[in-house]
């Protein structure tokens, strides 16, 4: 499917193709959030993956709108990269065996099989990328360092999907609250969790599945977006990109409507464009003004919602 056949893209008519930067692009956790946009030729992807085997896999399957580079993104200084038994646990932070042993199987998955001193590049210093719209990042504890050394380029981005940790699996690993503080300071606000990982605490084990969790939070893929309340600092193009990404990647139709409304207030869209989008996401409903006819209260119970 091409951009011409996408309804929202046609309404917004953005200046450029959406640009996604994927740091830690190792394809081990299923499809990336931008897969639909890539398939519809609505975005281009620049990915970074320092693990040779994972990089080669990406290069074998890459399409014409994908570029993958072997850089390790960090603070610009050389650091030891710890290769673990599970490829997805390779990190610039040393696995903490005391914490790993508290959770089923992680002591085995996080076993360091080799290590090497690796050069890193600051996100702000990567010449291969200019302004981009979305950052997806999962580098096992190194996310905060990337944010701190990428503030200039992140200034134009409107969506960040980042792994955050609630329990440390690596020595000196930054926690969720530290990432939240940094991203809020950069003008982003929490939007949703694209995925939440729970894990069983050792020595508990479900009889049929050693990794079936009970309640304990371990990690999550947190989605942050540029502040949609204070939109005066966002350009029209940023609002368009925010709408496109959150529509296709997260089905956040309410946030899309917010972006469309601000654009209409600025004169960049017509009110009929909002109605067109609303009819697209609710094709089987009739609308009266800004509401569905069915939403008008007919009893005290419906009015109060109790």
C-alpha cells in the first residue's frame, strides 16, 4: 500500500516521509511498532545494531526504506559491551547476577559470554540522521545516556518508545523514574505502555511454565509523546507527524483528533477534515455535531455514567 491510499496521510499532506530512528534494532521481540507504516511506505527507518549477527539478519531482510548501521549509540566515549547468552540482554552495563538470580532463568540468560571495548557515538553526533520524528529504543539500560546525549535531535521528534525498567538487571542501571524525569524535562509526556513484562520471582515456578508470571513488574515499553496540552511550541509538521505515528502505531484516535483540532484552529485544516477522520474510525455511527446521536443521555443513569 502506498501513501496515496492512506486516508489520514491524504488529509494531512505532510511535508516529508515520517522518519523513524531505531536504536537497538535487533529483531527479537516481534514486529516493531512502525511495521504498518513501513509496509504502507509511510515512513523510512534508520536503525542501529552493534551485534554483528543481529545486524546481518537486519541487512538480509531490509527493504528500500530501511538503513541499518553498526554504531553503538551512547555518550561518545568507549565502553565495554557485554555479550550475553541471550542476545537481547547484551548491554553496556554489566549484568548483576544477584538481581538476575532473583528471577527465573535470568541468571542463565544474562550470563556474559564475551566482552569487548566498543566505541560509541552520541545521537547528536550521528551524521547519517538529521531531523527525525520517532525514536524507538531498547538497549538494556543504556536509554538514559542516549537521551542525555541526543537532546538537540530529540527536540524535533514527537514520539519516543523506550524500554524502561522497574527492577534492575544490570549494575548501575537507570530506573524508570530517571528516564521519566529526563523525558519530561525535554518536553515529552507519558502516553501509553506498548507492552508490559511481568516475571516470576524465584523460587516460585508454575508447574507448566517456569516463566509464567504472577504480578511482579520487570520492564515495559513506554511511549512518550510531545506535550499535546501546550502545543504552541509544536510546528504544524510536528503535529502532523504526531497524528500519523500515534494513529498507525498505537491507534490513539483521541490524540490524533487533538492534533487535527489544533491544526484546524491554525487554519491548516478544515473542520470537515476532522469529521472525515472521525467517520473513518467510526464508520457505522451517525454523528450530530461533535457527538454521536447515541451518546445523548436519555436517563439520569446515562447522564452520570453510573
